[in-house]
C-alpha cells in the first residue's frame, strides 16, 4: 500500500473523516454525535443513536466531552500587512487566530501601509496575503474622502472583491486614512446598495471638551486612565451615531440605499448611543452593532496608572456601563462581537512613561477572544449557542459568508474543538503566537476555555500547540 502523501496544509493525512463528541453545537441545538467532513466541507451531521447504529469504518477522531462548534469569525482585525509587519503581519496574526479557534478574519483597511482604499492598494494586500495566511482572510476596503465621491474608484475596489467598506468619523490615527463625514457616508451607502455589502463605521465625533485635558497636561495625570476617558467621553459616540442615523434611513425598504447596510464597530457607550441604535433598528433601518471583549471584560476603574496595554478608542468605560453592555448583548440589542485586535510595537505603547494620551491606542487580543468571552460571560449565564451566534453566525451574515458560521451540511468544515471547563493562566509559559505577546491586555489573567483543535475547510490547521506546516488559508473575495 502506498503511504498517504503528507498534506502540508493539514496535520491530518486524510481529507475524508469523522469527528465525534458529546457536545456539538448545531443550528438545531447541541447534540451528541458525529460530523462527517469530506473535501473541506461538512457532508453529514448525525446524532448519537444513528452513529451507534451505523458507525463509520473510516477515519474517526473522538473528542469525547469537548465542544465542537463553528470556528470564530472575527470581522474586525488589524493585521498590519503589508507595510507595518513589525506590528503584526499575516503569518503571526493568522497563526494566533488558528491557535485561538478563529477560522476566518476580516482584515481592516488601515494600519497596513498603504491603506486599502483603491483597487491598486487592494492588489498589494492580496499579494501580501498570498501563501502567508493560516486561516481564511477577507478584507474590508476603506471609504475615505478621496474615493467617496469617485464612484468608479469605489466600484473598482468593490469589484476587486472587498467584502464591504470601513470609514471613520474621527481621525483614525493613520495619515493615509482620513476621516469621513455624513455626506461621504451617504454617498458610500448609495454605491454599496448596488453590491449589497455593508459599511462599517468607527462612530466617534470629536466634541468640545470641557475646559481641561489637552496633550499639554502634566505627565502625572496622563498616566491615569480616567484622564484618557475624559478626553473621549461617551458624548463623542452619541454625536456620531446621531449623525449616522440621519443617513441610515436611506437603507430602509424602498429607500434610496436599500440593500446597503450600516454596521457600527466597537460600541463602548451602552447608554445614549445604544438607545439611538435601538431606535433606528425599530424604525427599519438596516443597522447592526458590535462590541468587543475588552469592553465586556474590563472597567475604567480597574485600569492601573500607566498601563497603556488598555488604551483603545472608544475607551473602556465604567463598570456600570459594562453591565449594560452585557445586558444589551444578551437581549440581542448588540448583534455580535469582534476582537478589534489592533497591535503595535511595544515601543509605541510607551510603557516607560505610561502616558495614556500619547501611547498607541489599540488592544491586542486576537488569540484569546474565545476564552475571554467565555470566562467573563460566565456570570451572565453565557451559553454555547450565544457564543456561536455572536462569534460565528452573525459575523458570517455581516460579511456575506454564506457557507460559514454553522455546523451544517454543505458548510465549510471551519470548526473549533475546545474544552470550556479547562482553566489556564495566561502568562509567559503559555504559547502565544501573536508577534508581541507583552502588549496584550489579557496577559496575567486566569481564563477558562482551552482550544484543542482548529479546522479550516477541513484542514486541521492547529492541534495541541502545533500548527500545520503550510499556510493554506484562502483569501475571501466578494463576487
Ligand atoms: Zn479597529
């Protein structure tokens, strides 16, 4: 018999096999049984009885009590490739994703260089991804003033395959990614409606601050997180969302931008801003909203002076706000979660001075979002079905990924196998595949939920601390 040829894309030598477990999260509930995978797709899902009556004689991997669920889809990751690979890059970012049970990432159009704002710059992005991604990666394009009123440029970018667009209502922190106003956004939505793709918006608008807090403040107060929070109050989010909702009415059925969709990224303010979003949804605007694990895990009160690992925008707010975010998530008013993984080099975090006003804003989290969500969600009664809804099903829908986000026949075999009950300390002994482990805000936490194995399109890309040798993730292009 000839030896099976070693498939570099997978830690398994075969592409037709079964995985079994007592806890498989399917759209029809959690079942005990087996999932059959062939050629990268899920070809059958059977319950325990059927499996016992008619077990397969082929390759079977029994995962016992571990949970089998759809791989996580992160619609908001900054991989900084090309151009700022010293910050992260496709190889380390996607290896970290695989180790964390994420099977698809949608890469943001900024923090790489150049920003992805045209067909030409998107081509550079695709070239950079080629042969260097360990999980599937899709891409958002940028909506910026330069292309907003240039329909042919914007359509060129959309036709090249970006899954949708992203824009900022405040300075992005990146020079070649300037901010947009409501008229740019209105224009963008009208073009997106033809393609039925979403616009993602960073919703903060700079407001006049009350009498204090400029960059000239003493370094003493700049070390305090509360100083930073005061420089970006919830009123910035509220003002942006109020303005956005003057254009989202176009997305209603029969409206001029019907078919377009507006998605508000990383909501932090669970008070007025959230009320406005609820209002827009109830009147039929096509709007969704995400929040991120760091807003659900941390509160402003707990952040130590000078610990700039926790700096992000919008900022992490008070503990009472965090409670409201959890409430909104479990009530379905917040639709989904994303990492907003936004790393940089440790030097730009300014750990020496701990200056919150000058340090790079962005939280590094990608590899840990599953155990973080699970661990911090425990006290809110988080279920496995909710996890799948927030991290797989709804993100797949937003990004237009029809065959991802569920364990169901015909879907890609994008799967995470994990043990929710197993605890671990996230310290220097833990294998972290991100480029700069030291900048992660989660370092030092005790978490629950260990990833055993990750499959992408049927390839076992990660198992027990080992990655498949080759980077066989697929760049996802919209058609
Ligand atoms: Zn971001």
